[in-house]
C-alpha cells in the first residue's frame, strides 16, 4: 500500500486537491483518525519526498493554535497524539519510526521535537506547564516502555514558605542516544550525545555524553564510550590464531 500511495502521489504532485484527497483516503484505510476541536489547529503531513506511513494513529486535539508536523519518510504505528490546551507544537522530523505509545500535551506553549532517524519502540512522552519541552536528537534508539515527562501533574507545597517546589522542567536528549527498556526519565534531565541508559533505570540527574548510566537512580558506570547499531561478534581463540597465521 505504501508503494502504491507513493506512486499516485508522484503522478498528482502538482494537483494539491487530489493529493489531499488521496491522503485522507490513505489514512482512513490505515485506521488513522483525527478528532480536532478548537480554532486554527494544524496537522501538517509532509509528502514532498517520501509519504509518511501512519497506521492506527489517533490525533486527539482540544484547544487552539496547536501545530503538529510529521515530516517525510516517517512511520508512526499504534500511537495516540493527545493535545489539551493551546499553542503547543509537535515536530517529528524525517525518517523516524514510532511503534506505539502516547505523546501528550497539557496547559499551553509546550513542545516535543523528535530528530531525524530516531526510532522509538513504544513511549509515553508528556509535556505539561507553559514553555516546557522534550527535545530528542537525531539517530536515537529507544526501546519499549519508555516514560519521559517534564512535570508531575500535581503540586508539592513547601509548608514553611507555602510555595510550590515542583515546577515543570524541560528534558533534552542528545544525538545518537540508546535508551533501554522500561527507562523513566524525569523532569529537568539532560542526556548527552552517544550515551547509553541501561534497562529499567530511573534517570533523575544529567548524564554526560559518551557515558553508560544504569540503576535507580541512574548513575554513570562508564565514560568514554559510544555505540553502533551493528552487533560485532566476540573474537575467539580460533580467530586470533587465524590472524597470527596470516
């Protein structure tokens, strides 16, 4: 179906009405639904290069002046995009893959940005309170059961001052970061590029680049590392002997 849609889009790329009509039919067949209430909300699907593939995606928007941008070549499956409030912005860059979960917004003026080529198995990304954001860099790999949010959704009050002490804080993930299964990343955290977060870790503090962090709470266990997608097999004694003989 994806190849057919791309072929048709190329044939009618200069006819805006036909492109939009085909897009509506295409997403209907793939069980993608839009429930949008309010004024001046925009869902922009970039079909300029490779048509994004959306399957069982729900856009549930209630507010005004919200923007959702999904760029060329991105694939989104079994995911809910929930927006409550106004002036929020979601940008999913080119060639991303999101396989499940929920991206949700509360209040107003919040933002989620996911960089080129990032792959997310399944995640809940939540932004709350004005001007907070989640920024995920390029070429990241996230497993299943990831939870990342900027706020606690409720207020903690200091009895001495009668002031709230748990305001929302933005989360930043660098480029080429690998996050294992069931990791929680709490508000205010920054994770440097090329780092690895171990399975079931709870990240409460910043992680420097080129580091491995594990545990509850997560602590850096090793620095000066990076990672690649390919698996490199361990050298055996036979491999060593072959090198010696050569």
